[in-house]
């Protein structure tokens, strides 16, 4: 079984859980319900990472099913966060005519905050568990937003691998750490294991952000270069560059927001064989750390390989070297 197989098995159950959450808004919030439903329809997530809480729970208990409500929480949280992230970017967020940008903004607040908390409160759990799970949602938002603001304020001149990893741990690691810790709490495992699952989520979040960075380059949109986002790959290339090359790269970064040519040249510099060899090795290092944590966690042998499959997917090296064209000399 792959993580995609698991998602196909439970996708309808997750949708039903979200539909129930929308129904809980009741007739007094019919307009809000419709706006949230439209936002969810328009902002569908491309990757089914809502399987993460299912796999966490299954590895601890052998059964993914009880964690379906947390998969709904995960999907709602990320729908909201991705919309807010796009809204903060230079080009803004894409919304069809069914919702205005302001309506979508308000709907995203309900989507990522009120609905997840309602889902948690609806579970038949002891009061202490309710409190612990809601605290995870609150802390996930706080740490995630902190990382996102750090990302927006990122200074390419002082960026390093270490500084970018710390930012990634916040903006992407914290949400994944939130949901894996929630699933561990849901399973009834020990406090030590909850913390291990949280750390796994943080490491997975770093891998997923690097995966996302690569997808941006491959798409040709180069939104990170356009927005001045300091990615791990850019920080790595800068850190390894000679003083003269570093000055040139920083100049391209300064011009990238207004110059297509600067973005093309910068993207090419990020895809040299040397840069990508180092990048691949560092991705492998993060994957090895995720594997190490999973080894320590142990658990159900049927679902451990499924989660490792998802880690492997997030650890793919998608970029290929941008080699200069070969010049063939003409005949004498």
C-alpha cells in the first residue's frame, strides 16, 4: 500500500467530516458556510498530505480510521494557510468571481481556526485531551505565522543554510509537527512519543518545503525569485560562492523582482551540477533524519513502510542541472 492508496480509501470519509463541520455552523451562519465551502472548492490542495495523521495514528495503534477528523483538521488548516500565504505574496491570491478577496479572507479565518476547533470539541475525548489538541492548533498557528513572517523578512545578504532551516521549521515544520503530535495524542501514546512525532513532523516539513521550492522552479513561474524569498537552495549557493560570485548573485537577487532576464540567469546559477550535487546530499541528510526518528518510534509494521514511502516522495530530487549549450566548431 502507498500513501496514495490510503488516501483513496479515506478521501470520502474526510470529505464527510468536513461537511459535518460545515453543518455545525448552523442556519445563523449560512453565508459563512457557503463562503467556506466555495473557498474549499477553489483552493484544493494538490498533494494529499492529510494522510499524515492517519499514518501516525496507524503506526501507534494499527488503525488509521479514528484519525479521520484530524485529517479534516489538517486539510482545513492548510487551505486557510495557503490562501493567506498567497495573499501575502506579490501577485496576491487567485479567487474566482464567486468570492471577493475580502470574503475569501474572512472565510479563511473560519476555515483554519473555528472549524478545526469545532471538530476537536465534537470528539468523544476527556477534557484534558480536548485542551491538549486545541493547544496544538493554537501553537501551530503561532509558530507557523512566526516562521512565515521570518520568511517574508528574509534578508538574502545575511542568509545561511542554518537560518533558512530555522525559518522552514517554523513556516512548514510547525504545521506538520502540530498534526503528527495531535494524532499521537489522539492515539493515547506516551508524552515522549508525542514529542518524537512532533519532531518527525518538523523534519518532514523541512523536506516538504524543499520539495515545494523545487516545484516552483520547475513550473517556470519562479515565484520565489520574483518575491525575493530566500530558499534553502539559494542560501546554499550563496554560502558556497566566492566573494566575486556572491556579489554577482546578490545583484541578480536585487533585480529579480523586476527583470525576467535576471530571474532566468539566477535560476540557471541555482542549477549548476555542483550546486545540485550538494543540494541532493543535503536532502538525503534530512531524509535520513526522518528515517532515524521513525526507527526510534517503531510501531505497526504494516504502516511504517507507507509513511517511509511518503518521506521518500517528499525527498525527491526534482531538479536537473542547467548545462550550458555545447558549442560545435565549424569545419576548417
